[in-house]
């Protein structure tokens, strides 16, 4: 079952907004959904999602709609990816969407479970982005939000904005402008239906605690290792091992941030599936371009951990 993501929005806010930056955070890889309607506006680069049983890749200028009943996860993004993530509470939609053409926004799923997206015209793109740029200045700084939202929201994290009224009015304006673009769009779905072996591997890797080779994964799926590697790369867009390592990083941050008891760095590293701190550090640097310690000083290994790396 997809997890129900807790966006932890206080009552005075009609939604949530932040600028996701590939250079600052890790993609949210777990399949999840939430009570809020969400849009993602790609400002630069590209972002790839699995939504349902299809893979979708979006580029600069495109706007994606994610409905409450649509489980989704970000599986990859270009190194220069920059995109806005905006959520709208059901109460905001109920107050502002009264016309029949807007009634879809009140539903948990779009018609026929389609994945709605559109290329935003340049003039509208500039207007929508301008509002988003203004609103994001009143929230947390980008490093904080990308760390908390990208690495897994910690139990104590709560979204805050210095001007709630400005945020709420801006969110309502963004919602209507973006939906007007969607209504005027004739872009058809561009999903890549995922083959059953690929879907099975995604499920295995989501639950994985022990390292399994590609050969072992292939045997479980009833296909050859070469076929599985080729199909996975073609459909997901990244090699199996790269996807697996990013999943381990996601699991590491969840273990590290959500643990109810004090956990050592080494425990979190091993429980997330890495064989050693050295492997963890190598994957971390390859993903973010910086060492763990450069991003968070608490991720520096102790002498005893270094001796076992």
C-alpha cells in the first residue's frame, strides 16, 4: 500500500509550496499519496515519475497534476532539475472552484485515472512562476526544505510561512491559472506501461533489506538477467543498481530521521542496506556531488566506523 504522506500543514495555511532542487535534495522515492491536490511545475531540466503502472518524464515548462487518489513517486531527475511542488488543501478547492469545468479538481482521481499534464504557454509560465517565486521567499530557506522534504520529513518538522494571507491568496491564483492552462491543453498521455518483471523488481527493491544480485532478482521474476537489466533501464530510465542505491539512501534518511530511539550512524548505514560506511559515502557523493559530512556534520564517521570502512 502506498504511504499516506503527512504534509503537516497548520490550519492557517491553504497549502504548501517549495522549490525542489536536484542539487540540494534526494528524490522522494517511496510510493505515496496525500489528501491534497498537488501540481509540479518544471522550471528547468527534467523529472521522471512512476504514477500507477506507467512511467512519465516531464520537461521544462510542463505542469503535472497529482490527485489525492493517485499513488506516485519520483524515480529520477536530471542533475540540473528545478521544479516547484505546490499542494492545495481540499478546503481551498471547495471555496474557489464553483464552475462545472472546475469540478474535476474536487475529485480524488481524474477521469479514467488519466495522468493530467500540460505544456504551459510561455506568457502564463512566466506569470505562474513569478507568483511562485514571490511566495517561496516567505517560507523556509531552500536548503532546509529540500533537506526535510527530500530526505524524509522528520517528526518535528512543520511548514511555516511569514505571510499566511499572501500565501493563501497566491495559492488560489496559481490553482486557477494552472487549471486554465490544463483546460486549454490537448496534450495526450505519454505513459510508458511497465512490464510485469519491472513492476516486481520495483516492489522487491522497495522492501529490500538484504542485498540481492541482478541474477537473483531475475530468477525471482522468471527472466534472464540481461533482459531484466535492459528492460529496467529502458522503462525506468536508470540502471537497477543506481535505483537500488538511491532507494538505500532514501531508507537511510527515513531510519535516521524517524527512529524513536537514538541510533548510531553505523546502525543506520547497515540497516538501510549498505555493506559499509565506505560504500554509503561513495554512493552519497556520486548522488549529491558532496560527501555526507559536507551536507550534514553528524554524518561524519567516528574513528571506529572509519576503521571498519
